[in-house]
């Protein structure tokens, strides 16, 4: 019998995988364990009561007409409505059915209110998030920036979420709420439109660019000089790894980007760009405007340290301060994944002249942190009849807690995203006193606000947030950050250091913007012109946007609010906040950002490589691109498949997404095979590499051995020479003090242990390190190949000596991990993925983790391969980022498009859709992606009607 219940959008009764989610309260964990002991209660009553109602009908206040919710065999919903507001109201209700715990945790993260749910352990994290003020800025956006229609959609979405809450008791929302109710009287507040907008701030934070590199460069100065640091941050290899856009230039006369123009070298001064509020066109003729990157800056500016050798230019106090900031950043839940090399993605689009369908094919697979449930929620949003009243017919990947579709297609266009990686953050040193901070020779009072942090089971805490003209003083949020050393890495003309300098953060996302408007504009765009107009609203985070349409066109647009810096300031090191010449001069004009439309080559690839050749583009986008290993492999595959009239099929697109060829293995293996290995056991392992094709399947023994060798090359050649602040936590070395001079003396060495979390330690082994090693390969006696003797190994002085030692260390490492018999070795046994529930699954005892988590799975792929199952070489082989979804869109027949999610539609443990897509994801399979009404009806297994 169909069921009928009533939902009200009135006041609800009074609740991702972050790196610090493991610290969530023990009482909640114990409550869940206790609940499990009740067996039938937890297993039947609580678990099943949280599952969504998917059949029959129910009433939903506020609807103007019925909305159909059709779910396929994987629980993926398609919604059918007669008005925009009904569509988004239903979206809020349905997402809350499947994912409200995730949504609630996420909004408490973005608001700095985790302590209200999880207690004392989250106070420091909340304090830092309050200092950044994500939710505060989101409210400013909602109040002052967003369009009238966007606000209406956000309100409708919130009404839908609240209608769900109004009919559910705590134990009916999820098992986690039932457990929480045993120890905490927490009740979820009504959802608000600002809760949805704030999620974009979290997204922007995890895709913020090079902040960690900025910190790391400064930390490296305690042991390395500028030349050595430059070795570790080589120039982008533009001649070998093709930028996204290889033609076009900014027209000096109009200041606009012209895809058909011919770029020139060093085109002059870029001017100031758009005004700091995002308006205006700026002045000046286009030029490089990027500065030198390593110079000493203006008077009173930054001193990069010693000129040669193992410099000591950065004092211990500054090291302590920046290390403290790095620790704080580690404590902020990374909702998308570890910031830096792993945050990336692949996307490419192929024009119809090169496809078997005669129309474009578009692929996308964002590389993000593995989490359970997946970050993505698949959904279709359909107006029964598209009109002015109901404008949407779109399907794709959404974020739970936010209306609209983020990546996907409508009935005329498709789009994908990868992280552009623009440098949109700067750290500023601030001369702080009791009266304020110093700026342009004067003391300026802080802007301050007080924030109260409520703590479950404890006393509320009040903090004071201080802001400079550059942004919030983030150093206030950590005791170590509040102290600086006796020296600071600045010129002698800098202000008296006194007790030290504070650190403030300037970030484009802390200025209210219109990115929420962009989501809806993308969803209903019908051609490239409308697509570009929508992209112009997508201010943060700055993403590469690729495009295809059913008419056969393909395109690319680089959107985003990207700062223009003064000459001499390239964003690679903290800047002196007291010096006005280091201020941002505005933003790169939107019309000057690169784009392509139907390029002659017939395809476009974006995979976090450089957007343009920096020498031929007038504005600095970043000094810290991905280094192009993945993008060039995709370009090479496309070029090979399309030469001599070859055509690319849907199957070819899927196969390319799974390509696991290792470019660093192809480079290094010939060197490894030439070494005359003395140890017979190591020689036996060396033979595994003979005839290897450099692919990294889960079953591959050569891949297992090579990656172990690669890890040990990095450790011996580079990792052991880095300061403790960037080495992995718990790994200890006997090192010579940085201040020591003269010949090495073992008796003067000190025990020094790494301090960085495992997923952000260095050397991480990504494609920056590919380039670092490539540049040193022909320097057989490079200092980087020097490694000291140990109790069991002689010192190395040459490349081949270090490589041989790495091969030996790898042999014994894998013997310990995988066994002496090399016939049993394979890459997947080392390279495993475990999906962990975003809260209790990372912190609970074994029983709780067994209930909530899934896996492990043995994976192929690897670091900086197209099938980017990333791992951090400094820490081990565990998978820490993945293609979080995969899609291939067929613009010739949208119903023949395909998609897959990492987990499933549901966030409810034991739901049949909790991880029902994971096995297919592991195997590289994709699901059919129905879009038209006929195809969706055919795929539908459950239908729920939401009635007014």
C-alpha cells in the first residue's frame, strides 16, 4: 500500500572526512558501542527507521504542485517539478533523506561549531574556523551579493531540508544521531540558506592553491639555501608538458584575451587589473608583472636567507611560527582532501571530428579525499516543461547541503571542472603591538570581534578575533604561533621585531562573491556565450572549466578572482604586512583570463598543469602549478589515438581514465637496470623491472618494487635533508644542528623527529618531485645524491650509489611488508584504499570502525598517473586521494553517457546504497546515466510523489 505522511517546513525539533575528525568525542564512540550491544534495537529499529521513504506519497508544505522522485536501482534520484522553487525544495528534502548527518557535520564545520556536537576536542578547530569566518562571509554574500532568484532557490532548498527534520525524531535521522542522543542533548537547528552558501567556502579552502608551499619554502630556509630550495621548486617544464592553452594572448589594445592572437615573450606591465572589489577594468598595458620570486624585495621586505650552502637565514622563531601555522592548517578538517599536490583532477573534451559518435565526448574525474559517504551525490533536476517558470533540466554531481548541480550536463551543454591552482592566498608578517599593527609607518588599530564557542558537555569559550587590512590574524589561534624568535627573516629596515611578528591571511574567498549565482547560471546555460558568462561569476574557488555542447562545439574557460601583486612579490613567501608596496593591486580582469573555443587540435585537456606559458602571459596566476605529468600523458594518448584520422569512442574515454602508466618509472627504470647490484637478493628484485611496461596494475610486482625504490630514493636523497617541520611525524633522524659549521661530527648530532601529518609531509612523491629528480639525473655527483653512512650502509657520493642503496632498502622493506617470496608481491597489497566514515569511522574503536567503514581494496594506479590513486611517499603507500567520481558525457546521445560514484547515494550504514557503486568503481566500470524522461522512467525502480 502506498504510504502517506505529512512533512512541515516549520521549525525542526530541538544535529567530512577531516584529518582531525579522529579526535571526535570518546563518549559518542562509547555510546555507539553500547548501542550495538542492544543488537536488535540497533540492527532493526534504528537502522531501518533512518532509511528514506522512496515509494508512495507524502505531503510537503510549500509545494505549488506535485514533485515526482524517481530512484533507479542504485538509489540515484531524479526529480520532476513544475517550478524552480518546487524543484529545489524537493532537492533539499531528498538530500536530507539520504545525507543529513553528513550535511549537519559539514555545516558545523563551515560555521566553526563542531564543539556543539562533539565537545572539547573540537574547540581549537572551531576557533581557527571562526577566525577565518567562513560562515560570516557566506552571510555577507547572501545579504549583499547574490541575485534575487538565487536567494529564492536557497530558501526553497532550506525549507525542504527543514520539512524532513520536522517529521523525524533523532533516532530516525541516522544511527549516529541515536548514539549522540545517549550522551548529548543536541538537536539540529533549522537549515538556513547561509548554511548552503558556506559550503562553497570550505570548497575554496581545500582548493586554495599554494599556501602550504608558501609555508614550506620558508621552513626549508632553516637547512637549505636559496639555490637548494630552487632545486626543490623547479620551473614548470613548458617545453615538455603542454599548458592547457597553447595559443592566444591578451590584446594590448583592449586588455581582453584573444584565443587567436599570437603570444609574445615578456609583454610588459600587466597594470593593476580589476579593482579589489571585483569591479572596473584596471589600467596599464599587459606585461609579465610577476617579479623575481626570490629577491630581497623592497626596503624592509623579506630576506630569503643565506645565499649559498645550507643557509640559516630564517631564524628559529620564524620557523616555530610557520610550523605552528602548518599544524593549525592540519587541524582544519579537509573536506575535499589534503591540500597541495593531490588536490587535482582530470578532465578532457574531444571534438566530434575525432569521435566515433560525430559529437563531442567529455570526461571528468576530480581527485579528492576518499570518504564515506562520497563527497558527491548524483541527482537529476528536471522541469517537466522548461519555461520561464521552471528553467532547469540538468543532471550530474551535487553537494549534499547545496542546491543545484556542480558538475554534469543539461539538455544542451556539459561541463567539467579541475582545480586551476591559482595563487589566491598570501601570508603577511605583521608587526603587532598593544595598540594594533604597523602599516606604512603608523600603528593601525585592529578590527576585532568576539566569538563564543559553545561546547557540548562543557563550558563555553570566548575568543577575540583580530583583523588587519590584510585579513585575520591567524597566528592568534595557536600558542606556538604567538611566539616568534629573536630574529626574523626580514631586511634590517623592517620594524623592530620586539617579541616577534604575527601572521595574517589574505584570501580571495574572504571577500563576498557570487559563486552561488554561478552554479545556477551553469545549470541553465545553453551555449558557450552563456557558459562564459556563468564562469565569470565563479569567483572562488578558481577552477578550470571545460565545455561541450550538442551542436558540436568544445571550449575552455579559466575563471576566478586572481589577485594582481606588486612587482617583486610573487606569492611564494610570506610578505611584510607593514609595507604598502606588497598590497594586492586588484584582480586579473575576467576578460583577460584565458579561454579556448574549438581549437584546431580538436581536444582540450586540463589536469592541473599550467594554464598558459607564464613567459607569454601578462599576469601571474601562480608559481606553483602541478607539473603536468598527468596532463601530458592524456595529451599524448589523445594525439596518438587521433592521428591519421583515428576516432575515439566512449570505451576509449573510459580506458584513458584508468591509465596507470608511470612517467617517473619510465624515466628512472633504465638507470636502475644499469646498476651492477652486488647483493644477490637485491639483484633478484632488480630483475622484476626488466621488460616492465611501467603500468601500475594492482597485480603488478614490478610496480610494487619500483614504487618502494622511488620512495627510498626520495627519502635518502631529499627527505633526510629537510627540516623536521616538513618531515612526517614520528620519523626520527640523527642530524647535524642547522647552526653548526665545520666538518661533520657524529658526536654533535641531535635526535630530531618529524612534525608533519602523514598526508602533507614532504617529499610527497608527486610530479613536482618527478621534476626535481629529473633535473638532477645527469648530475651524477650532485650534493643531493650524498647520503651519510649508517651502521649497515656506506655513505653515498654519487647517483648510482644512492640508487643502489635505495634498491637495497626497498628490497628489505617489501620483504618485511609482503614476504620474502617475490612471487607473492603485488602493488595492490601495498596500495590499499579503506573508506572511512567521516566521523566515528576515523576515531572509534575497532568494533565501531568495522560497522561504519568499508574495505580495504587493493588498487592499481598511483601518484601523478591518470588513474590518480594518490599516496604520500614520505609516509607510506596507503591511498589518500582518489578519482572521487568518474563520468563520460556523450553529447551525441546524452542517454548513452556514463557515470560512477566512489561510494553510493546513501549515508546510512547498512543501506543497500551505502557503498553499492564501490566495487564497480574499483574495477573501472561505469553505470548507465539516464537523462531523458523516457530513459529515466525505464531505469526507475522506486517512485515517491511529494504532494502540496
